[in-house]
C-alpha cells in the first residue's frame, strides 16, 4: 500500500501564490518521483487554476469540504459533484476546524462522506480528540465513537482514508509521541475492521503539527500510512521533505 502525503492549505492562497506553490511541487515530483502519493487540497477559489498547473505531474487534487446535497439553495457551499467537475479526486470531511467552527456533528460528516462517495470522490475522514478529552483518558473512546458515527456503512478500502488529527496538536507545535500515535492508529484500524471489514488496506494518516523535523519519526510509527499536513504544506520545501519521509 502506497502512503499518502496530503496538503490541506486551509483558507490560504490567492491565485499567484497557489500557482507558485503547486508548480514548485510539480517540478520536484517530476525531478524525483516518490514512493508515496501526493495530494493538495487548496481553497475552492483556486481549484481550477491548480488543476491546470498540476498537469501530468501525478499530484492529485482534493477539496477541503463538501455539502451533503448535490445541488440546491445553499449559498456559499460547494457540492461534491462540483469538486469532481473541477478535477478533484479527493475531499476532506470532518476536519476539527469544521466541527468546531461550524458545529458539524458526526452525522453531518457521515452525510458529507456519502455525498462525496456518490460523486466518485475518495474521502478523507478526519477524527481526533480535544486536550480535555485526552487529559481525561478518553482518547480511544472518542476516536472509536467518531469512526462508528462518522463513517457510512459499506465502505470499501479504495473509497476512503482516515486522518487522526488530535485537536490539541493542530497548529500548536505540539505533537503526540510516535508511541502515542501508534496506539491510537492501532485502535482506529481495529475499529475500522469492526465496522467495515476493511483493515490493512485502509490508509491511516496522521495530522497535527507535522513538519520536516518530526516527519520521519511520525511516519515510522506503527499503522501510519501517511500524513495530512496543514501549515507546512504551504511551503514547498517543507511539504516535500514530509512527502519524502512518507515515501
């Protein structure tokens, strides 16, 4: 199974910045092919421009979110078919910033995942505990519940990945130890197996303050099949270093 290095650009990047970043990545991929898959998830406003710049580099394109409906009176939202039409192969759903900023429940995340699958997109389901939940010893309980409630039934391995992003590590510079990551990822893999009968062939990504300095150790942890990278994905050299650690 090839690992996946996915960059979540979040709400960053005007057209010129986005094009400079993706062209730099595409040049690196062509010059030094990796043993992992590379994915970028830019803001919706630059998806078309980034898709054109990716060209034949092999970099995949993804959206950062989608609405559970395919179309309708939902001002400001983007549907999964729209992402597919823009050239996306993937979409992120359930990121902690969506859950916190927009009050998204596990049920909403599941509905968005179902919409993405209908559109033919591969889904990256995000899960993770808050600092209060970790300090209370509830990490495995929380991620297990999110797996059970956020993932639709009937999933097949090629349809999805799961990204474990402890909320307390996102953008803070704090990261769990490799042993802690391995413990949670092992629990996630068992929970996925119990729910979907898929296990070893599902990619489990780690996210949360991933940077070049810690990527090698994190990617070597048990049951880690790649990274979902936030801030570091906005710097081509940093993202490339993390991708090399994945591959």
